[in-house]
């Protein structure tokens, strides 16, 4: 297996074979993100990816789960993704899951970006028909970073899409038969837009009707644009109490059935459950924590790896 740079994958893909189909992220401008900064985005030659799958078959007796790295691999031309999926299915008959990251601008489109060359097939969009074909070929999960439903927050963090485009992208996945798994970044609005961020994010979730919401609490990595903004005083981070109140507002505002999966070390509380069934219990857990005077020990103050 050949890897370039540090490899990132969702926590739930910890047992998956990871194969790089792209190198880096084609957007890579989000102010809060510290991933892929050591490499320039490129589409990996298809034959290299296919050879890595072949090498993995020789090395591993059982591969039930595969994650296609790096960031926004869904942006690959559909023909390339189909070739990878078909080879993986042929090599690993035991395979029952293939996951990839996919941002809204590569699922449903975004305004043209004239400052960067598009590259082979990028930036691209996927029609519902294309997504359905990929689903039938074995792609089983596209992890999408909603982050926020608040357009002002999305603008500030340079996400590159609007809330409406996020909703369109997620609904497109849903229509194509995918389970919809969304990441929400608690604290992304800072102290001044904390509650607006929570309310707008709940409304976006209601419009999407996802299967899973995965909240992650903002942790500002050194040397990211957001880290520099905080140093200058342009961004005031929400304190633990504010972040928990934000989650509380989010839970109160979600009206559609959804599984809440708190699967990241940055979160202050391990909140797992199903809404609306477990709403009262989840809010009660938050309120019990908020009753404490000192919340500084809820999570480590420094992370070597996220």
C-alpha cells in the first residue's frame, strides 16, 4: 500500500482498509480545518488505485470495509469511481461497506471558482442518477460535513456553499438511496453566533431529514486560519458551557427522526440516542452537566491527533 501524507478517515471507519483515490482536498479553504495542508490536491492515477486494491487483496485475508480517501473523493469522475468500486467488489467478495467523504459543492454544485483550475473532472457535481449508480455499485456511505445551517457562519469559515446548497446535496444523496450522515460542528459560530448557529443548523437538519447526525465540538488547531483569527481577537471561542447550551438548542430544534452519534474525542459529552425518542434524556444529561460550576475537565485541553 502507498500513502501520501497523513491519512484521515471518520472514527467509524477505524477497521476499514483505507485506499487513497485522491490526494488532498479539492477545496481545502475552510478556516477551521487543518487537514491536507501538507499536499496539493490531485486526482490519483486510476491504475495506481487499482493496483493498491490488488496489493491489499494479497496482504489481507478478509476486507469487509473500505474507505476511499482523501477529502471529497466523491468529486472523482463517476467512471473512475465505478471502476474502483467494481474492482473492489471483484477482489473482495466479502466486502459489505465502502465509504467516502463528499462535500456539497461536489454533490450538488456551487458557484464557479475562477481562481483555481478545475482539474480532471473537478469541480464536478453528481446527478441523482449517477449517485444511484454508485450506490448500486457498492458505495454505501458518503460522509458530508454540514458543519452549520447558518449562512453567516458558513461565509465566515469559507465553506464555499450555502445552507440551501447543503440541503440540496444531502437530499440528492437521500433520493439516490444513500443513508445520510451529517457532521455538525458545535461552536463554529463562536460566542456571538452560538445560538443562531444552533437554531439554523436544526432547521437545515429538519429540511434534510438525515439518518445520522454526528456532532463534533470545535477544537481550533494551530496555524489554521481560525487559530490566527482567535489570536487577533477576531474569533471568540464558545466556552464549554456555551457549547453545551448550543447542543441543547440544537436538540430542542430537531423535529425529524434522527440518530445522534457522538463519536469524536472533541465532544464534551458522549451523547448517543434517537430523536425524538431520547430527547428528554439527552437534554437532562446536558442539564446535569451544566449544573456543575467547573466544566474545564470535560475533555483534554490538547490533542496530538484528531
